C-alpha cells in the first residue's frame, strides 16, 4: 500500500506539502507588502506619529466604531449568503456556517494572491468537500463573480450620481485609474455573461487549451482528458439552463452582492463618523470610497495594497483639508475593512479545514464502532 501511494504521488508530481508551502509563501508576501504599505502611508504625512494615532484611536466614538466592525462582519456574511442562495437554487441546501466558510476562504485567498486568483479555488475546495458537484460549484462561483462585478458597477454609478463633485477632488492619475476601473469592470461583466450564456465558448477554449498543452508535451492522454472536459461542460450547461428559470434567485444573489460591497464601503463611513466627522458629509465619504473601489479593484496586486491606500489618501487629503486626519482615517478604515477582515477569514478557513480533517480521521473509527455493535469480531480477537 505504501509503495502504491508513493508511486501515485510521483505520477501526479505534487507532494502533500507543496500546496501548504505555496499558501505560506503568499501569506509571507502579503505581510511584507502590508508592512511596506503602512510605512508608505505613514511616511507621506510629516505630521503623523504613532503616538498621535493612538490618541486618535482613544478618542473614537464607541458606537460608530462598533458599527464599523459590524459592517466588516456583514461583508463576510453577505458573500456566503449569496453563494448559499445559488447552491440552494440549484438543489443543494447548505448551512449558514458552510456559507460563511466559503466566503472566508474567498476573501482570504483573494487578498493574498495577485488579481484575487486564489479566492475562488479555495471556495471551490470547501464546496466540493461539502458534497456539492463540480459543475454546480463552477456555475455558483461564476454567477457570484458576475453579480459581484455588477454590484461594483452599480455602486460606482450610484456614487457618481449621488455626489459627482467628489470625483473632482481626486488627482489626475487617480481619475484615470477610476475611469479605467469602471471600463474594466464593464468589460469583465460582458465576458462573464458570455461564458455563462454560451458554454460553447468555454468548450472551444478548453479544447484548444488541451490541444496546446498536449502539443508542448505538458500533459498526456489528451483525448481522455478531452472526454472528461466535455462531460463537465455538459453538466455545466445543464446547471446554467436551470438558472435561467430562477430569476428570483438571480435577483437575490445580485442584492446580496450589492449589500456585501455596500457593507465594506460603509466601514469607511462609520470610521469617519467615529472620528467625529460631520454626518452631513456621509454621502460624500461613501461616494469617495465607492470610487476608490472602482479605481483599485482590478489592479493585480494582493488586496490592491498601495493602490487603494493611495487613492484614499488622495481623496480624503483634498476632501478633508487635513493630511493627518486623512492618514488616521485611512489607517483605521483599512485596518478594519481589510487587515482585520483578512486575519479573521484566514483563521475561519483554517478552523474549517481542521474540522474537515477531524471528521475524515474519525469516520473509519465510527464505522468500526458500528460494525462492532452489529456483532463483527475485531481483528485482534480473530
């Protein structure tokens, strides 16, 4: 048995620890970039000091600070609720805890990998572990990604309508980033809808990719893999057809995604109010943060660190007319909405993986206990 196991690992070319090492590497990179980002933010403001920042934190309004933390938690919850709504619509009902873990996995790995490439595979891993078929997982994640993209576009347009003058407070470079972000989001939405409505495009691209990988000798048994690919796309098409009949579910998923992004943006508004900001400026702060999301969301840097921070400093420095206040607000807002959120999601993901591992290890033991109750003779006594 041991030889067979070793030979299988050798064929696959993947060691059990390779995935863990890769995740650890991205986590280290994330921490380094985070430290450099905080250093860059604080060094830009000459009047900033950590002593003054501590005084700023101690003067915060407790109620609004609590609201900022609550909004961050709801940001995690609403993505999980959106994924559960899709799965339930496709016939796979799962618990609230499962949905929370799918969301936590997505948020954590999206934050530590470039262009958020690790988020959806991590969610897919947990969904597959919970017995959801691969075709359903693919459709659920793609549909949620489409609605996530639409939610950013909707909130961005709403920000321009609610407070168009806020856009003028950004520098020219920031304005270009925001407009490019809006164009990129619209382009991505069009591509995602095409993939959802035209599975033939997905089939064509998948088969071309297999042929290319076979031609350069990266994979073997191309035809066998082609049969599996086409079978998976057939199942995917079936799921997509069933979605078209559930418009209520589509509306729910879009609503949950709008609420999710809205909660994350609300963290900045609540942080502003906690710092003693004028409530009359709440709409302007909310609109500014929506534009920051537009300008930073597509940048291929883990968590858009540096870009999002720069955009926030740019607009709040000009908007508030106080560079020290802008820096304090940026650090507080990002600490809650991003850094603390990522840490919480990372811990949640590890706990869920530990739970899966515990259940897997105890499954054979439970089976032996049940067998023994039914009169089976233990091997030791045979």
